[in-house]
C-alpha cells in the first residue's frame, strides 16, 4: 500500500481537519522532499526493475527510479506520473531485494494501468461539474472540496487492488 504523509491541521476548523484526514488517507502520495542524486542503490533498483518492465505493455519505456531522503514522515514509496518511482533511503537500505522487487512491480503496475492519468481525469470532470453547478446554485462549487477526497479514496482503493493484481502477474511471470 502506498501511504501519504498527513498534513498538519493546526489552526483550522473541524471541517478542514476532516478534509485533511480524508486527503491524507486517500492513498495518494506527496512528492518527496529531497531527492538524493546518484545514490549507489539506484543502479541496484534499475537492475531489479528491468525484468519487471520487460513484462509491461510498453517494455521499451524508461522508468525513473530514484532514492528520496530528508522527509520528516516515513513514506517509503511514491508512484508519480510519467513513470517516476521514488523510494525512501530507509527502505532501500534496510529491505531485502525480494521485497524491493515486489514494490517495484507494484509501482510499475500503477503506471502500466495509467492510474495517475485516470485520477487526474476523474478529478477534472468532477471539478468542472461542480463549477457548472455553481453557476445555478450558489456555493455548490464548494461541494468539490468535500467530494474530491472521497472520490479519491474510492478510486485509490480500487487502483491499489488492481495494481496488486498486476504486480502478482508480473512476479508470477518472473517465477
């Protein structure tokens, strides 16, 4: 499961706190705070990922596997759009290669299934619907702030399951 660091909800009302909790538990991950360039483990990650990437729909596409450090909260894996996978330095240095291979397969599955793009389109359509509705009913547009985290949580749950299934397919094919 990909975890998201929760945001500090100090000085905000109860609705804001509820929104922050929904957003932070939605399964999406924020970008890492500091990227460690040319980390020695990046080569090992790339070597582990090559057989998994060969099983994807587009095996010739390049994946960016990076090590991130400096984060205050322990998030171990970020799957970002355009085939970017970030691993925490703590994860890469303390976890066996079999576990890293499973996490790489999971991250590659998210990208192979176009989950980031699907969520972006879903959010855009939802935003436009509330914006148009706001023209007829005042303050309806604020409904987006309530429903977007709920939609994201629902989509994220389904996407996590399908990414797990695809990762299992990759790992089974690798033997």
